[in-house]
C-alpha cells in the first residue's frame, strides 16, 4: 500500500454486518490541532452496530457513506503545524468522534488523545475508551458509596466487566446479572453472579440493591423501578426511551469523554486495579465477522480490530 493511501471501513447503506466493507482512501492529513495516528488497535462496540443498522439514527445522524469506530490506539505519524502535545513516533490512545478509528490511519484532535502507558498492550489500549468512560459515567451517575449494593445487568460484557471492577474498587457490593458460565469470572473479581432467568426479581429483592446499572435493555430499567430503587439511583447506558419515560438516568461515554477521565481509567488498568478482558481480535478485512460476534451479545470482554 503506497504511503499516500490508507484503508478504512465504510458502509453506504444501513443494515447488518454484511454492509461493511474496507476500501482505500487518501491518506488523512492533520487539520488544525490534530495528529494522524497509524492505528494499531481499535475496539468494536455494540453502539456502533446500532448506528450502522439505523436503529440509533434519531440520536446519531449518519451521512452515507460513513466511516466507523471510536476507540483507538496507535502511533503518531504526522502533526499539524503548531501541535506540541505529541510528536511523530509517540504511542497514544484515545477516541475519534468522526467515526474513523476502524482504519489503518485517522486524523484525531490532540484533545482526544493521551500517551499510551507502556504497561498496556495495544489490544487493551485500543479497546479502552468506550468501555472505560462509559463505566466511569455510569458509576458516577448512581453516586455509589462504600458498602452499598449495586445490581449490574450484562455484567460480563465489555462495559460490564469494567463497571463491576470499578464498583468493587470504590467499595461497593456488586450483584452481577449474567449467565452461570460467567460465575467464576465474577467471583474472581469480587462480584456475586445472579442468573437472569425466571425468578430474577425475587433473587434481587432478597439482596436489596441500593442502586441499579443497566447495560442491556429496557426490561432491566422496568425491573429496577419495580424493586423500589429510587429513580436517581437507576442508570442505563442503552434504554434511552425507557429512561425518558420513567425519569431515570441515561449517561454514557459522551458524559465522561475527557482526557482527565481517560487518564484516570488508563492508570487504573495499567496498575492492575482494573482488567479489560480481550475476547477476540480480528484483522481489518474481517470487520463484519467481528461485528457478528459482538451482535450475539454473549462475549465476555472486548473484541478488537488490528488494522
């Protein structure tokens, strides 16, 4: 591939993973306040499936053809005039708000990047932003205090694994709603696994959670309300209509998308306080397969593209 050309994921119609393709694009050039990053790793997130399918079009408008991806980690290959925060050759991690990280190269504002800690692998660094900042926002939204009990749905998913560990780090007791196959992982990270089959409401009521974080869907918002949990102690990152209907919180990565939060969460991961499990990695050309796996919603940890 010549130096003047990059490769990027695109879709030009809404649909399933089959609408994704990889194409050559002109090599990005840094605009004011930007650097170009050669992407070494980029996380794959369920929210991107919602954008690609059109399900989230009311919230996140899409101009077709569209790029994809927000998480990224890589090496700076070019800088705009006047940029002093990073230099060519620096290893960085961060996020793109222009849906462009699923590519070999992308231009990113320096305000959306931090230096990559040496302790982080490329896979973990490239998967950090969405899960770390979303978990941070969700935990902050419920105002957790040490000793409180918090129920978390989809507790073994990408955001769930980070949320569980962050809650435990802050001294909370965690009820992780997940399949029995995830019981050992949850126990190893200090959480109590609670199966989501029949009888879930009764099992949770017996544990008397003080707060609830929903990472799966509206049925869990309804469940939290039915348990009598105060509405300001219920948070969902996905069930926006239910949140508006019931008056509960709906905060996510956008509410915590700052380099300060990213530094904080990267430090927790680099120091071993929080682990980000990597479920699978895929080359860029297999991006559709990566999303098929994500869309099954039974993956523990993160799926990552390696451009």
